[in-house]
């Protein structure tokens, strides 16, 4: 009887429609998060390893053991074109799990980036390769290859649950997870939100105040706001 999911590799995961992923990739993290109803964000300590990094793709998930990057090599075999690796750890660890050599291996498989609740290194090389990485820390400390984790199970990454095939979008504003079966609907909702925001943007450019655009004057007065001429 299995007591945990350590040592498991699920080789057949269901990915969302590629056209839906492409449409979703047009939108920023903040827009997607708002369009979903203000859910889906990873904790904000996950930051881009270098300026300009961004990614969008279905998740191949990895559960790591602290100080051990063995499962990245296992996960590389499961990557398909357009995927991103999303890695959590069985406990908090900021060791440098990932660097230029693993990025080279994953790039050859068509991987579009990494999100990890842990540390990475070789950041200058990652930037030269244009391999987007979002991590908990940048840390030169190396790791070993000795302890089994898992690949393509649901993992908790920076307080967010990520399942294989969910789409992960990351940019300078953060990282958001879109459930696999909602990718098309969220892309449509993000498009609608963008259109509404563009209309508001033009009104602001024309000098309309948020007080009037959002109908705030009445509620502010009801709350007791007073204007005093001195």
C-alpha cells in the first residue's frame, strides 16, 4: 500500500488546447488574475531571475526534495514543446536547484521556462539563453542527486496548488495559475477585461476623473467625506 506519491512519474498528462494557451499568452498576470475573480496568484516572493523574463505554458510539475535536483532530470523526459516546468519542494529550501546546464537540456526539449519555489543560479547565462526563470531565491549553493521526488503530480508552489497541464503565466507582476479546463474561458474573460480597460484608459486620457467614472461621489458623501474650503 502506497503511503505517499514520492517516486511517481505520470507520463500521460492532459494539456489544454494550444490555441487557448496562445490567446491567454497575450495578457499580463494582473489582467488574468482579475479576470478569474482575483484568484490564482502565487505568493509574491516568486520573482523573475532577470529583467524582462516572462512565460506562459502548460505545467509539467516537479516535487523536489531539499537540496536535491534529481527530479529535474526525470522531468526533462516528460517535457513537450511549449511546456513550462513548475517545481515545488517537500519543505522550504533556497538551494540552487537549477542552472545553465539544466536549462540547456530543457531548451532542447522545447521547454519555455521554469517557476520554482526554491533557488536558481547561473542567472547571467540564463538571461543570455533567454530562458525565463521565476524563483524564490538566487543562490549559488549546489545540490545533490540522491532522493526521489515526483513528476506530474499536483504540487503546492508558493501557496498555490498547481496540477499537471494547468497553464502558468508569469511576468514582472508575478505568477498566476489557470486551471487546465478553464484556459479558454479565462482567455475570453481576459480579452473582455482588456477591452473594458482600454475604454477607461481613453477616458482617463481625456481628463475624466475616477471619482466620476466610477460613480464614487455619492458613496463618499454617504460615508461622511467633506470638502472644506480654507
